[in-house]
C-alpha cells in the first residue's frame, strides 16, 4: 500500500482477515474436570488480506486531524503533529504485541491516559515532539516539557490502569522465548515515538525477525 502512496490509517486486528477459513484440529490438553480431550484449531494457511479502506488516504491528500481506532493510534496523531505512513507502522507494532500477549496494548479511551501508557511502556516522549504539539495538546503537559501525570488523571482507576503496565521488553518476554530477541527489536523499531525514526514497511519486512529463521 505504501508503495502506492496509500495510508490505511485504520489498521487493527478486525481489519486483517485470513484468506482461507480452512483449519486443522490439533490435540490440546485434558480438561481437569474430565478425561475429555480439548482441541485447538490452526489455520491451514497464514495468508492474510487487509479490509476496510474507508478511511484510506493518499499521502498528498488533505489529512483529517484524527485517524486510527484509539488503541492503535500513533502519538503524532494524539499530539496533533500531522501523520503519514508511519502511523500505519505504529498500528502494526500494537497489533503484533496483541497477537503475542492476547490483549490490546493500550486499553484506554482518553488522550492523557493513552500518552501515560505509552511512556510507561516505551519511556519518555521526546521533548521536540512535545514542543511542537498542537495547542489542543498542550494541556497534557506541565510547563511544556513533562507529561502531566498522574496529576491530570481523571480517576484512581486510570492511574492503576497505567501502573499495571510494564516496559515493552518485560511485557513481551513473558510470552516469547528469550532467544527471539529480534522480535523485541522489531517492536521497538515499529513503536518509536518519533515517526521519522520509526521503521518503514520495507525496513520492517527486511528485519532479521523475518529474514533469520533461527
């Protein structure tokens, strides 16, 4: 898509489908309450396709201020810095973590909490992005340099939701063998705060995680 100068802007698991619905049953484990054996289903093919191009835009078109479903929204969109191809790559990073852990990475519906979650998982937002944030986003920061958190939290539940998150490496390591460090490196490349430093689609495809079978 990016080679065609198209930005999807709404990448999420619901918009990624298996090409074939055929699957095979694999033996799972015996249920503790009985001798009955459970099964898990594995797709015969891992081929996928994207759907829902309703908000797709050419890079040279006028861009709306807000794009992407909340959980997969890139920081530059929240901060009003404008967006382009990198916003799709941020979404891909969030999707890969969700496929790995079974849960959406940023389960929030509020901007300040969302930014606090990002900092909890990925470290501080770069100051140069904060300085260029839109006027509507200035309220999320204290003296223009630090996120107004937890002071600006809307509730204690919000503070707890952020606090229960861990840094990216620790979160993923609970689900991925330590030998697959290339996966964590890929995620860090996809989830760079600065969109100019984020991996492009082509760079991601050429990442050692995909090119090195070990």
